[in-house]
């Protein structure tokens, strides 16, 4: 298993778009749905929506891992025996070395109990199938900054951004100027040092 703590300082792996997997055993169907996500609020909306869409299913089990360090996670069994569903799903996310990923496995009961070993196998294989159909991408953790500076400092600010390889967005230039830019974590110290005498910096968000 890939330990999230051993990943590079500001890079990690996720999936590019939703994907789906399926596993069947003794009449039960396990539909696995994988999503790229970044917040727990986003996850709550997706899970709630799937419970409505698959309202006739017996269980809606899920697991997720978030953040460039992968230190935000949860596994939910949704009524299945403890650790027979959510943990196997999370295990597949971790085996693939992924973060910012949610997998929900919807179970339609087939009338025959599978036992805990059977459930663990089913949820693991369903989750693995969803990830097998996903496109794995690299992501970079960054901090979004707002810069405030006087008009006379504009050339110095723009040159510094170019030197570091940063892209300005949401620009508002007048006698008082502002812009925003995303700074990858490994460049943050350099960015702050270069900007400290020419602009006022405000961190707007910081990855977990």
C-alpha cells in the first residue's frame, strides 16, 4: 500500500473524472461509482444524490481520502457488518496511491447472504473495477494568494510572477492594483521572499 505520507511534498495522484465499476456475487450487484472530489461538502452532496438515485438499493457504502497529504479520510459501512464495506473500499483508494477520491458502492441484495469475507471481497473488487476504468492524473497542491500593490510596482510584480512561472488571474489595475495567483507549495517560500517588498500578500486558501 502507498503511504500518503511518503508522497512528494506537493504532488499526488487522483482521477480525472467519474468512473464506474461492477461486481456480482450470488445475485447481489455491487455498483461502484468513483468521483474526483476536493471537499467533504462536495462528498455529502454526491452521496445524498446517489441515495436518491439508487433509492431502492439495500446499502450505499463509501470511502474517501482527501488532501495532498491524504490525511482526511472516512470509511462508511451504511448498515453492513463493521469494516466489511467501507474499509475495503478505502483500501483500494490507498492501494492505488490516490487522494481527492470518493468511491460509493451501491448494493442490491440478491437474497443470499455472502458472509463477512464475501462482503469484503465484493466491495473490494467493485471499488477496484471502478478505479480500473478511471484515468489517473497528477495533481499539485497549491496556495491561492491575493496580491495588493501600487501601480508603480506593477512591472516588478509581473516580472516576478513570470520569473517564478506563475499565472495572474482576477486582475484589477488602477492606482491600487490587485491580482490572484496559485503558488505550488514547493515555490511558496521563494514567492513570499520575492514579493515581500513589492506587494501585500493574502493567502486565500491552503490545502489540507
